[in-house]
């Protein structure tokens, strides 16, 4: 359909100025002075003929002047024409075009023989064939780092190698931010015709509240149910069997579809080789936790991943982990007591693998420098708090050593004040009730207690009544039983108690072992991050999962999943799995947007305004001015 629009329609009211030459013509004409002659019949006839010619010339000049005013005003209003035949090849209006290619990891889903990302690139290549050299184009993705490097304005078609080189991003930037970036880039072009196209699998995204430029969504594939299984949350735990300690690699398998999945294969990859493989079934929407048990001999860092085999969407199939295993850790128990309570002694013997690795130190006699050689530090049954003890605590903290404090029932006021400062708590006395309270809170969001299963009806007795604590691990009623702060841990229950049922529960040795593992020497703890987390490097070198290295940076934003190495200590980086659960956007969510699934070429470059013709109107104005001058000069020469 043919139509015309005006970019500066506000000036159209000036078209009334075309009446000015007409009014001048009608009311400001000179009337010749009347002279009386004798019979001049032939002269009058000649005068009539001349008057008709002059009137025709004046009317022609009047029309020309009115057209000059009209066309000048129309040129200022910038009219644009749209027509069906002006939409292909070099005939379409000059357009500033932004194309956003969805490269979030949900686009790795395999449809038929190609992934959604490959289909999206195919659409981009076909767009490139329609784009002309007169167009301005911007290519963006959902990776803001990629956009900062390559998201500039191109004249004409997009470089083919730029499109082909787009890769998946593990953490997509908010679509609303990318669309704002696209609008900002297009405004730089100063062209009236601006369009934005988002090529996507239609995964649900947060949209801007308002769209300032015509925006279209192009779906890469027709709507269909998706089957996807992800592997998440791989972590290392310990198991106590008799007096033997084994390592467990626990992980979660998640079925993100409504359909049951049978014979799901998953395996464990550790230190460069596949160690084990299992098969399981998953019901629709089920999350199942499983473990691989490994026996380790070598002291040092270990790294790997658990992988589920899922051919449709492989990007979220792996969950990475790393951990330090010390077969013979050295533990220092700083205490005024000559012995260790049996409930603690048994755990330490299993943890250290040899009793000779456990050393009881009298804080009054220990050398602070020799104290730094140990892997773990436990403060228990300490009677005095003096400047020497203060110096030892400051020394350990300055060396970033973590401490496990155990509050016995005879904890004196000085130590209560010291622990109050370290853990932001306030002591209110010791509870020696034999009935006690039931353990009713376990912190499921802390790695120390995330996998501990405790009977919540267990009565807990013989503990300190305290208030406060920002990171409570265990709690009975309103009173915390264990607190973590700045990687230090405080037990508020008496490990010497014979009436505390928690010390007899199977969860206690696991909790105690986790506390020892958690407070091991700094740099030897299991560390895990998510993509887009920022870590401090302090100019240390960092080896990325692809083998490349970063030097001299203060901080670094983690952009890829896998195993990183910092000062020879590996740490894992995993997805946040936000796109593993595919949720398609509903049409109701696409307000003021057009969803194009088939025959998108019929909608491509259908510019809002069309061809601007103001240049052609000004050319007509110049031609009319020249014609007016020609007519006037010719009249003067006669």
C-alpha cells in the first residue's frame, strides 16, 4: 500500500503561506492611468492581445511562486514515501538496522540436525543478502563483552566472519539492556528509518518498559516441547565408615521436562581420566542427588567434573569441582587440658589418619612462628586470656589461618568477650538442662551443613545461651549451636557432655569433619564460583580453562565455565542454570512487538517512514526559481 508520512509534520501549517502571492496578485496590482485619445481602434485591439499575454504570464509566475513556497515548506517537513515495490535490494529505503543474535546457552539446543544458534546465524546470512550498501548495520549479542569489542556500526552488509565467530555465552546480559544499547547505536546514525530485529529461540527474557524503535522478534524454530537434563552442584563431601574416611563426589541431576527420562548415563571425570559411570531414571521435573565414592592416596589438589550425557542441550551437562586432599593433615589443639574429649578425639584421629599428627599445645609455651606449620587450629578448654594469647590469635589471623573454637562449660568472662568480638554475639550464660531443646535449624545454604541430615527431634543440652551471629550453622530454639564468621567456626555446645544426644547422632562426625575441612589452611579449601562472579587477583597470574593466562590484573570477571588455576590452586566455575529450565515467552508478554516465525523476509526492512524525498523537492524548487527568472528576463528583453 502506498502512503506518505512527514518527519517534521509540525511545520505543515506554514503551507498556508502559499496564499500570500495570490493575495498580492489580487489586491496589489497596478491599475494603468486612463488617457483619452481619438479613435484608436487598432491600438485597443493590440492592447487586448497584449493584456491577455501579460495575464497568462502573471498567472504562470503566480503558480510558480506558490509552488516554490509549497515545495520549500514540504521539504522542511521531510516527507517520506512507502510503497510495496520499494522493499528489496537497493530499492528499499536507507535504513539503520540493529540485529541482536541470541547466543545464550539455551540456543545450544539441537533441533533436527542444527542447533538454534546455527539456525539463527543462517537467518543472519540471509538478511545480509537483502541489506544494501546504503544501509547502516549493527550486530549485537547477549554477551556485553562481545558487544564492547564488535558492536559498532557497519556500512552495508555485516562481515561474514563476524557472524560465523559468534559463540555461546554462559551468562546472558539482560535483554532490556541490549535493546537499550541497540537504540543508542541507531540514534548515532541520524537516519529516520530505524529497525531492531532479535533472532531468538524465544526463551523468556525481561523486556524494556518502552520501545523507542520498531522491534521485531524472529523465532529460530517453531514452538515444540524441549527435553533437557542438567548436572548441577557437584561438591565434595566425606563419609565415615568405621574409622575409614572416603571422599564422595555428590551432585544433582535435574530433569527439566515433563517427560520421564530412562537410562540416563552419567560419569565422573577426575584428574584427567573417567573413573566411574552410572545409569539412572528420572521422572518428569525430578531432581535427584547421587554420589560417586572415590578413594584417594595422593596429597594435593584434585579437579574434575560430573557429566550427564544428553544430546539435545549439552552446554549444561557438566558440573565442575576442585578440592584439596591432605592424607596426613597436621592439627594443633591449643588447650590447657592434657587430654582431648573422646567425641573430638575420634574425629581427629580419622581426619589426621595418624595420631602422631595431632599435637596438644599449651598456649603459654608455644612459639608463634612454629605454630604456623599446622593445617588446622583448634582452641579448646583455654583458661587464661593474656597478651601472649592475644598475640598468637593476631598472628594466626594476619597469616590468614582459620580457627575452630570450642566453648567448654567453664569458659571464662575474658574468653566470652573475645569470642563475642570475633563472632558478633552476646553470651547469656550456660544451659545445663538435661532436657534441653530440639535441634530445629540447619543452614542448607552453607557448604558446611548443606548435605547434613539430622533428626530434628534430637534434644540438645549443655550449650551456651547466646544471641546474635550472622552466619548460624546449627540452632536449637532461639539459641545458636554453631556459628561461622570470616572462615572461623565456633561450637557453643560442650563436647564433653554425656547427655547431649547430638554428639551420638550419625550427623555429628560428618559435621565435625566438615568443620575441620573448612578451616584447613587458607588456599587449600574447596572453592566454587558462578559465571560473572568477580574475583580478586591482586596481580596474581590466572590460568583460564582454555589454557590462556591473565597477568597483572587486580580483579577478573569469570566469563567461562570450567577449572581455573590461581597460584597452582584450582577452583571451579559453573553455570547458574537459569536457562536450563526453558520457558517460552507468551504472546501476551510481547506488547508493542511483532513476532515473526515464517516468511520473515516479507517483514524485513519494512521501514517506518520509507524514502525521504526532501532532496528532490528542493531540486524542484531550484528548477522553478530558474524558470521564474527565465520568464522575467525574457519579458524584459521584449
